[in-house]
């Protein structure tokens, strides 16, 4: 029983006295006898697919012949962790069938069949799901960029490295706090729409704890192994960034105060690209069934799981929809019937489309929370000046100077009352409206205490001290309430 990401089983065979040509012809006959669907034949091998059934998930079988030896590999196309020896049975069944056919086929039949395959050789294209070098080596090779599998391990390495740096600089390894996430680039409407646009991308590279990171990197690894060899590194990376941005923008649209972080929006986008491809004829029919079932289960399960509190499903949906659009836009280029110029033009158009659409959407998103934060910065500055003027006074301060300080403080508190009244007209969460009322009560108490102090100074009397103490006690009550 095989275990792992896309479980597989392989056997290497030395050809000895058998030519590579003979081995390939007999192998094709064995695949036909086993009723496998054959595709992508070339002079060094072919790809076949076990028909989808109750006993098979539509495994992919690759036969490669070169340098006097052959490799027969069967692997699951779905996301199952165990194959229950299906891949081993495929390989051993193939070898048994091969050995049965070999003695019965003549040299003339081999020559004839080889000639019949020449048109297929000339028209052969790169296998849709050609295994990268990384899939044939150790586990750690999955994180090493190689030709045909370059961007996926690079993205995984960057995400892991950033998380390690977060932990080194004090982030909780299980659940980083909100301020840490914001500091490292999480997406938050008041900040992003106030000019920190880089958060639309940086949030795609930070994670809310080790479990969040591991789940996302597993999903990225799985889709990357399947998708990057087909798209090419450039298109794959472009899809990751654009769908990540689309997910971030959709999160801004739906959430006022949600702190969004994680690569899942971009990952959903890559799954969207793949889903689009699975509805076309780019992929062999048998493989489509297995992959469509696997990818659909992933998408549906994670969207349903995203209904839980604390999960940004808006980013998932935004990335997925953008991925579907990109997948269909890539289709002509993947058919290899168009020029490189057309493919590059497609990339440019997609970049302009996503960025322009994102700009228009963001321009029409209400950023009242951002305006509120800006207003509260002015409020805090006025408060600091008012309290500083009042607090620096002592018993030796001349009366005229003290009176001028209090008068100036009264102006600041009147300004702050106007600021809060204006800010309270914005579309804000109910909790902030309630907080504003407490702030207004606090400002009015400060204003009355300053006005009464001004009156006491003018009358040179201490008869208002008891009232001023009452104001002070009420002010402290409001401050404690605001801190809570």
C-alpha cells in the first residue's frame, strides 16, 4: 500500500536483449489489452490512464524507455493519501500482460506498428502531467526549485521562511495576535484603503499559526505538482499573484474589520484555474474524471468549512472566481495553436484586467473606518495639547497665564466634540457608535471642568472644588470604560 501525496508505485526493468523499439510496441499492446486509455505517445514512452471505476480512481500510468532500461509508474491522480495497492496491481498487471504478448508478436508486426506510430510521434506534445524531477527524489526535493517545477517550491519556501521569521521576532507559533499579523502585512480595510496597497499581496504570504501554514502549503504543493508543469512557471506565478490580489480585494469588499492573512485566496485561485482546464479537452477524459472529483471535493469542503467564524471565505471565493477566468483565458495558449506573442499578450491583458477591476472595486468600497481612524488621530492630538497645557500649570503660574491655558484647552475640547459628532455620522459598527457616546460624555465632562476652572480663576475662589472633583471622578469612570 502506497502512502503520500499522490501515492505511486514504480518498477524499473533492464531491457537486456530487447530493443527499446520492441519494448515500446509491446508495451502499447499490453496497455490496449488492459483497456487503458493511451495518450501522448512519443519515441521514448507514453502515458495511459486506468478507466475510472469503483475499483480505480483513474490512475495515471507512465511508461518511459531510455538508455537500455524502462520505468513503469502508476500514480493516483486524486488527493487520496492511500492507494490500497492499486498502483502496485496496475504495474504488476502490466508486466504480466507484457510477458504474455512478447512471445506472440513478430518482428514484422513490430516494424509495421512502429511505422503506423510515426504520425503520432511527429505530432506528440509534452505530457500534460509530466512528473517533475522533484517527484522522483526525496521528500526534501519537493522544496527545491528545478526545471518544470520552479515556482511552487519557491512559493512554499517563501511562506515558510516568513513564518519562521515571524516566530523568531516574537509571534506565537500557534495563534499570532492581531497586531503581529498587521505588522507583518495582513489585509485590513482601514489600512489597505488608506494607502497601504501592498497589503493586498503581502497578506498572501503570512499565516495565522503553524497549522494554518501546513494546511495551505499541502494544498499548494498538491496543485503545484499538477498545474505548474502544464502552465509553465511564468503563467503559474502570474495566476498565483493575480488570484491572490482578487481574493484580497473581495475580502476588503465584504469585511470592514476582518484581519485577513494566508495564501488560501491564491491557492483557491490555482484550483480555479485547474477546474477551468478540467472542463476543456486539454486533459485526457479518464484523468479528467479523477481530477475533477478530487478538486471539486477540495473546493466544496473548504468553502463549506469557510462558513465557520474566523475563516475569510470571501478571499477564497474571490480567488476561485478569478482563477476560473484566468484558466479559460489561458486555454488557447495551452493548446499550442497560437504564437508566443499571443500568450504574452494574454498575460498582459489579464494583469491589466485584474488590477483595473481591483482598483475600481476598491475605489467604491466605503472606508469609513479609515476616515474614523484619521479623525481619531486628530482627536488624540487635540486631547494631548489640551491636557499638556492644563497639566504644566502649578501654584506659581501667573493667573493670566493659567487662564489663557484653560481658555485654549476649552477650544481643543470644543473641536474634539465636533470631531466625534462628525465621525459618528459615518457608517460604523454599532460598537463604535456606542464608544463614540462614551467619548462624547468624556469630552463634555472635560469641557465643563475647564469652563468651571476658568470661572474659578476669574472669581479667584475655591468654592467649585467639590464640583470639579465630581467631574474628575466621572472622567475617570469614562476613561476606564473606554479602556475596557
